[in-house]
C-alpha cells in the first residue's frame, strides 16, 4: 500500500494545490484531525487535508476527491463527514483513480489494487473491473459537473 511518505509530499502537494486544497502534514503519532475512518486515514475540514506519513495515498486522494466532487455549499461546511450520494461517491472513486497517474510513485493500477486491499466494494468485485467495465454512468456524472473532459482527463476544477 502506498503511503503519504516523504517521497509523495511534493507531488501530492502540487497535485492537490491545483484544487486549492492545502495539506497539513502531521507528525507520526499525532491524532489526525477530521478523519472519518480513524487513524491512519486522512482527515478533511473545508479545504484542509490532514495526513501523516502512515496515511495511505488512496485515503488522501479519496477525501480530496470528496472535496472536489461536492458542491460549494457543502465544501464551505465540510467537517470530517463528506457525506454525498451514490453518484458522488462513485465520482470520488473514479476521480481518485485518474489522479493517481499524477503521482510519480502511483498509477491507476496501484491505486485500484490499494482500493481493493482496503476494502472498497464494487458490483463487479474489484475496482479495476468497475473502472473498466461498469463506470459509464460515473464518467457521465463527472463530465456533467466538468470534473473530467471528453478524453477522461481531470479538468482540475471544483464542482460548481
């Protein structure tokens, strides 16, 4: 499982800053502010992401993608529980897979493996099968909200 260690700091910061997200790197052993799933999972409050060196990258991207995929009113009130509906949750999972390619130590393949290892569940049994065979409705949702383009690339915009 890929962790938010020293090698990922610069790349993760550069990627998430494109979405106006700020990363708060916490010392090991420090409680993670805003963590819905508990430590070592990432936490989020408004545009502040909280991680430690033992936080999985998939968790940091998942919480970040919630921020990206929610509307402005929810973003302004975000505190720990991202909530969201079924379509948004799928959008979050899909976008975090796409964003994995923007981190030098990650890839879409490794992100999907980490998601499976953590316990994300998909109708077809794996993140890879869902992403490749069953996510057309999710792609349409992301396109509708201008979060990806027609080439299936992130637009680096927040949902309006």
